[in-house]
C-alpha cells in the first residue's frame, strides 16, 4: 500500500519529460568539449533578461526624474550655442584659447572652427560640443569628490578600483541597451552613456594627484595649524591640479570618442553624420562628420593640455 507524499504528488507526464530531458543532456554532453552547450551551462543571458524585465518598470520613472537636470543643462547649452551667431562663437573661443593657452593655439582654434563652418558642419558641431560640455561637467562633479574620497581611504580604493576597471574595459556598446531601457533614446541617454564611459580617468587621476602631494609639505601645513578643509583646498588640490587637469583632458577625449557610438541611440551631432554616412555608403558626409570630430578633439586637447602644463 503506497503512502501519501507529504510534499504533494507530481504528474507522471512531467516526471517523464524531466527524465527524458536529463537523459538527452547527459547523452549529448561531451567531456572533451564541455562548454559547447546551447544557452550555456549557466543561463546567464536568461538571468539578465529576467532581471531587467523585473527591475526596469520599477526604476525607469526614478531614472527619468533624475535625468531632468541633465536634460535641462544640455538643452540650455545647445540652445545658447545655436542662438549665438557663429562668428561671435569663433572669436570668443579663440580669445578664450589665447587667454588659457598660447597665441598659436588661439590661431589654430580660430582656423579650426572656421573650417568646421565652411564644410557645413557648424550646427552639428555645436550640438556635439554641448553634449561634451554637459558630460564633462557631470564627470567633474562626480569624479572630483570621489577622487578626493578615495585619496583618503585605501579600503575604498580596493572596493572602487575593480568597478572603475570594469567601466573602462566594458565595450561601450554594452552600455547602450540598459541605458535606453531606463532613459529612452535621445540626447540625455547619450550624455549618461558618455558619463559612465568617461568618468573613470577623472576619478583615478584626482586620487593619484592628491596622493602624490609630498608628505613633508602636508606636515608643514599641519604645523602651521591648517584644518582639514584648508589643507585640501589650499595645499593638496593646488599641487594636484596638473594631474587633475590630465584627468580632465582624458575625460574630454573619451567623451568625444563616444560621439559616434552615442549616435546609435538617436543622439544628434557630428556622430550622427558619420553614422548616416556609413548607413548610406556616403563617404562625403561621413568625412565631414569625422573631420569635425577630429578638429574639435584637437582644439580641446591642446587647450586642456596647456592648462595642465601651466599649473606645474
């Protein structure tokens, strides 16, 4: 006489299916090639999909609200750059380059911006520049405080460093799907992707610059009675500024390198020109967008490099 199963009974058809499936997997398993299993031995892709399906509907309204300041700043900068006549912007940026760097760099800035206008890429260049400026602002706002915090805690460095390594080594394309799911396609999503991709150098080099401040100078400042706030803002940050500016320079270059990739999620600008040229097999429009990116990159790189060198 059979006893009742306290855990309930299982359907015979289901038991037979599971047994057949187990036999099928066991029969198809090859010890010489153990990882050639459809879907993987560990179904990580299914796990990620199910997690995103469960989390995104809950988090998306929160992230949409958090993206409002980014969208406001980006749209304000873009509207201003497109509203001001191009000759005024060219002259103003050339004078700014002269003030921050040298006359030769100022002349190069003037000629480079003039070239961008002459090849018909001015509006797209201003859109790209607004995206880069917005991304740089948030990268500095995030990276500078975090770098200062890491410079004061070795334990924090041991925790954050693997995260920064992952952010820098993960292919940029991987960021696009979850960002689009949380923020929707568009310029704001492009800024978020750019921030994630470009912020690690800012964090690393801020931390490095503060740690490289000579210990004897710190001890001398403490001997004169400086408090921690004065020590940071009057001793450590000024001495670390060349290294921090190197972080700003790298962040700018990484932000510009994301322009073409970000265009895949409907981000306008020079990157979209390149993408459209590739899609239409139109080398001309792709060359215009590519040259615009190169000229902007050279201008920003030379100015920020000179600022960093002048602070040494």
